[in-house]
């Protein structure tokens, strides 16, 4: 939807009459429409959300490597040990959806909180911080509510979580990094916050105006917004990051020349040609009409043993291939791997 240029319905206009889009409303709209569609299609109540596999999710979700994990009592310790360098707690769930693809490229975990620091989210942050190799930060709007969400979390946990949320500087940074057409007035809006929420050190700007994440994304798009987030992460956490367990270890087959892959494909075809007649016979005689229930894993092991014997011991063509491979290995004198290489 994002790639196709979809934009949420405007939630109204700010103090300057500009349309302001709310990505969080998109998620809520999809969610609320599910029940209506189910009732329309199955008015007798025979089908429910749960029967379709649509269940309520946890209050907070962690997204990493195309996987989604609920943040719960049972999962928090395991999630804190994920192989990542950075974990971002995102105030707005809809914003998380928009940034997922960009975050995936950096293997950064995003935690959607729907605006609430639940107990398990706080536990997750504390545990991840204790690991020592994970940079934990909070991404919020630039308004007093976002500031207090971050500030209250720090006070309750008594640890220093960095805030990488937007500030007025976001506009200047974007202008200097390829987005010259953005202006502060394009993304700020007037609002009337509760004066009791402010502390003496808070920016006076926030008493009358704010900048929402949605507004930045609407103006420059997810990619540019993510570039700013990367800038903030690198500024707040300038120390080196350990990617040894994050960048996948190379596999020999990733670098096979085409000629080797062709030979391996040829061997696979030869093996398949040998066992296929027997396999077809087994399907028709032993699997087509089975009386009672079959222990599938046990039957698979029995079939494997039978076909393996045909391929490895009875077929002469496979034996010829084995002989030639052994001759090749002796000819080029492949050295045995030493113990250190095996450990690596």
C-alpha cells in the first residue's frame, strides 16, 4: 500500500489548515472492519475472528527479521538476547508498520507499544540494557506527551534510555540531506497541551506547537524518515557496534561456480532417476489404500532405508560417479581441514 502511494484519510486539519495524516488510524480502521465483515458474511455467528485465526495480540510487539514476537512474561528474556545492535521502542504502532522494511535492512528491532510502556516492555528494556551490546532508544512525536512517555520510562526504571524522537532540528537535517523543499511550517501543528505536564527544562516551543512522526513521514516518505532515525542513532550511540553474530556466516555453496552447480544438479538427477521407479511402486502398493492410521514418520524412515539401499549399493551408475569423485579427490590432493578451521 505504501509503495503504491497510499495515504491515510486525513484526520482533520492543523492550525494552519493543512491535512494531517494518521498512520495509526489505518491500522485501527483495518482492525475494526474485520468484525463488521465477519458479521456480514456469517450473520448466524458460525464463524468468528478466532475460528479464522485472527486473535487479539499482545499490548506490545517486537518486529525483527520479518518475524513478529509478542512481548510477554514468557518471551521477554529470550527477546532481550536477540542478536541485534539496536532496539527502538516506537510510540506509534502505525509508524512501526511504515518503518519495518527500512529497519529490516539494518537488522534493527522495532517494538510497537501503542503509546503505553507496559510492565513487560519495561522489563524487556531493562534486560536488553543489561546485556550491554544492545542500544535501546525511544522514538516519539515531538510533543509533551512523547517527551513524558520517554521521561517517565526512565524514571520508573532508573536507567538512561536515549530518546531519538524528532525535534525541530529534523527539518534542518532533512534540508541539508537532500530534502530542501521541506519547511518547519509544513510539519508543525498547533495544539493545547496540559500545562501540568511540563517541567522547567522543557522546550517552550512545545507549549503551543508539536511535530508528529506522521507529519514527517507524510512529507518526505518512510525512506527519508528512516535516514534521519539512523542519523539520530549514530549520534546518540557513537560507540562501535558488534556485528559478528548478525552478518550471516558465508556458506560454501554460496560461492560454487556454475560448473560445480551444474555437476551437482546432474548428480541429483541421476539419484532421482535411480529411486523413482521404486518410489512409484511404494506409493501405489503401500500408500494408496492404507487401513487404519499410519505412523508417517516411521513409514518415511522405512521407505528411506529401502531407497537408500537401491541408490548406494545396487545401482552401478551411482557407483561409477563415486569412483570418479574419489579419483578426483586423490588427483588434486585435497588437504584435510585442521582442527582450528573446523572450530571456525
